[in-house]
């Protein structure tokens, strides 16, 4: 029997991961951040490309996807139980900030458009749910492709400027007009790549509840989802 599933999808910097983590903690579920695995595979791809002498740009120009996935397995890229949720590990250590760098962010959309990469990650996410854990999973295709029978589906959005402002603040920087313009453009490029790829594009699942968080506080959006979840999971 599979565990309960809450799917949270949405564009970059819509607050999916932090919201998913807080909802999971409150309900006693485990949080699965699918983006951390896409970022982990991209980090492995960049390291493999560097071994081939290509130190910048799309790693797929230097290494084929099968080699990347073999390296990911050899180096133990996986989600491991860690407190209330799961954390991406690589070479026996939590990957931490290594997957949040500019180089990974610039190349993750290209790597995640590759079908075998998606299959590799999806099979890992599904295995964790088959093991019976109740989970909150966040990503781009969780409610459409990975868990189309999720018990509750949320689609988080916010205006591009609000999302860009949050991402800049997360980095501890001041939100000035120049940074806001550059970050809004970077997010728009990634949203475009994620929404227009042929395999598992970012889109709102028809049966998802849309939540625009542009003018919502963080605790308000977390509470909103928990209120939706309680009647579904009863004792949660
Ligand atoms: O945190 P942020 O919104 O920047 O992104 P993320 O959730 O860490 O995901 C990074 C990238 O991984 C996205 O831009 C997508 O290209 C890809 N991704 C995906 O294709 N499918 C998912 N389920 C999750 C992430």
C-alpha cells in the first residue's frame, strides 16, 4: 500500500520547497524535493564534463546521459531519510549548497529535459512512496506525471517580480531594480525552458488547486494547504 501524497508544483522560486517542508513538518509527513535530485544530476554532469576538459557550458555537449546517470549511481546520488524528510546525498555527504550554485542553476533545465534522466529520478521518487511513507513532494511534474493519483495537488504561483524578489532576498542581497530585472529575466528563461520541453513540461494539473502567493505571507500559505489536507488525511 502506498503512502499519502501531497503534490506541490509550480514555477521557479514560487516557494514550493520551503512550503512543502513546512506542510510536511506540520502533518508529520516526509518532504521530497524532486528539484534537489535534478540539481544533483546536473552537478554530477558538470563534474563529468570537467573530467573531459569542458569546464563551462552545457555538460551534455561533453557527456552522454547514460554516462551521467552511471556516474550518479557510482557516486551514490540519492535521497536519504534525514530528520523529518529526505535530503540529497552525494558521495556519502549531504549535497548542501553545492547544488544551488550559478553553474548548476544555469544548466539544470537542459539536463532535466532528457527523458532518461527523468525516468531515473521518477523511479526513485516512486520507490520511496511505495515504501509506505506519507510525503509532500514538490517539483514541476509531480501532479501530472510522477504521482497523477496524488491525494491533494497544489499549483503554487506568484508574479515573476515577486518570485525574483524572494530569490534575491534568499541570497541575502538587497532587492534593487537592476538585480530585480536580471533575476526576473533568468527565472523567465528557466520557466520558458521548463514549460515548453516535450517531456513532462511544467503545467498546472487540471485537478490541482491553484494558489497565487504574490501577496500572501509564508505562514498563511502553509496554513491554507494544511487546512485542505486535514479532511483528506483525517488523523493528520
Ligand atoms: O528551487 P527552484 O524553483 O529554482 O528549482 P528546483 O525545484 O530546485 O528545480 C530546478 C530545476 O529542476 C527546474 O528548473 C527544472 O528544470 C527541474 N525540475 C524538473 O524538471 N522537474 C521537477 N519535478 C523538479 C525540478
